[in-house]
């Protein structure tokens, strides 16, 4: 089975619960197409470099996937249909990164520097 990293950006006006439900629906699509989600990370609401469909911010979510190429084709087809997903990218990788991603480590490091307890 091939390994993939899939990152999608969801509209800024969605709640975190709606973003989690969107990630769960993507997991269902992957599993229905003989794949499996190895890891899911929500990177939170971040500012975009430029406006995308009148959105200045977006919720970023990373999924590590394992499955056939047909799974990726169906996943991207569903992303095109879904109005809540404003951008996505799927990349084939040799192996998945162990532990938290670099982006999540940066978020945690910045949080510690500010003294936030969350």
C-alpha cells in the first residue's frame, strides 16, 4: 500500500466541531475505498498568505493515509464537491513521520513561549 499525507484547509467560519466532523467524513471516504487513516492532526485556525474565496483564515488539518491510488482520486473528487474545503493537497511519501508533525511542534513551542497553559 502507498503512503500519503493529505492536508486540507476548511473555511474560517466553521467551528472546531464541524472541522472534526469533516475530518471524520474524510476518514469514512478513505476506509470505504480500502484505505486507512494512520494519524489525524488539527493545526487550528491560521492566517492565509492571501484571500481564498473571501477567507483570510482557514482551519488546517493533516491526515496520514495508507491505501491505493483510487482512494486518493475519490478523496480529491469529494473535496472538490465539498464547499467547506477551500484547498487541499495530497502528497505521496516514502514513510510517515513519527510523533507530531513539524507544524504541530511549532504550535506547541510558540504556546510555551507565550506562557499559555492550553
